[in-house]
């Protein structure tokens, strides 16, 4: 897979168009049937992705079909919303428990994989965090936070806190790359996950409202939460770098 922002959004857009053009064919199926089919397809791809991660952790390199799984997942994700546009019962489809569960599990597996990947690649991660001005303790904190956040996505009452924490994590990743002067493509994974977190947050909020309620409320609340997460990520990164840098001259003064 080419880790480029434009490529990721192109795959999502292609999936959306596929869903849009095939959406009329899906009208013969009820929303609940499509939701269950989506859930099954997502679990299949996540199982393959987990196998790929296991092989990578054991051998140090992944199979050649690793990128295909990621692309199929993004195509399927885009197709879901393309199909929804074609249907009058789009609310029932997107807010079906099977769809919400599939999206939550996808986010959970993605972050758990990211945390484990960092844990098994400490040397390059240590170098990146050091380059970014972060101490080793912060790297360990991020690993634990991503794994715990992934687990929290599977517990309904903990989902809002998980979304907030993972959102701060991903905004922090983007801001760190900007601080380092890295190209935009280095933030591809974080940007894609911010999109997934944002969409899921809106659907999660909407699923807990009356059927006649407006979508404006969830959108505004998620936008406000995203802004707060962005500010917290920026402030947190600045304080951690500043605190770590301030320790160096203090240590030098000790006999």
C-alpha cells in the first residue's frame, strides 16, 4: 500500500462511488441484512489483518497481501456510505447495531495493532520520539494508552472517553509530524484515523437520539470535541517537550 494521504482518500472515494452505483441493487435487501453482511465482511478483513500483524511481529516483515487488506477495508468503508446515500432507510442502515459494532471493532483493532507494533519496534520508535523531543516515558504511555483505548472502544459506557483519548492521540501525532517538519504523507495513518473517529462519533451521538432529531446537534458537538482534543494535543505536546528540555540544564548543574 502507498502511504499517501491522496491515495487513502482516493480509495475511500472509489469505495463511495462503488456503493453509490450499486446502491440501487441493494434495495432488494433490508437494512438489517446489509448491516449484518457489512459486519461479517469487516470481521473477515480484521481477522486477516490480525494474522498479518502476527506474522509481522514474529518474522519482522509482513506478507505481500498486507496492503490489499487495508485497501479492501477502506473500499468497504466508503461503499457503506455510498450505499446509504441511495437508500431511504439510510438512518436504519448506518445506525444498525451491527454497523456500529463493526466500526467500533475496526477502530479498536487498529489502535491495538498500532500499540503492539510500537511495543515490538521500540528502537525506531525511541529514535522518533527522541527526535520529536519526547522522553521514553511518553512513548510507553502512548503504547499503553492506545491499547487501553482500543479495549475501551468495546465497552459502550467507555466509548466517549475512548474517542476523546484516541482523538487527542491522533491530533498529537499530526502536530508532532508538523513540529518535526515531516511531509504530510507521514501523517497519513493519523489523518485517516481522525476521519474514522469523527464519523463514528457522529453516528454514536446520533444513535442515542430520537429518530426525528436533527443531525446538526451531533455534528456541532463532535466538531467542538474535536477542537478541544486538538488544543489539548497541542498544549500537551508543547508542555512535554518543554519539561523534558528543561531537565537537561538542571541535570548539568548537579555535581
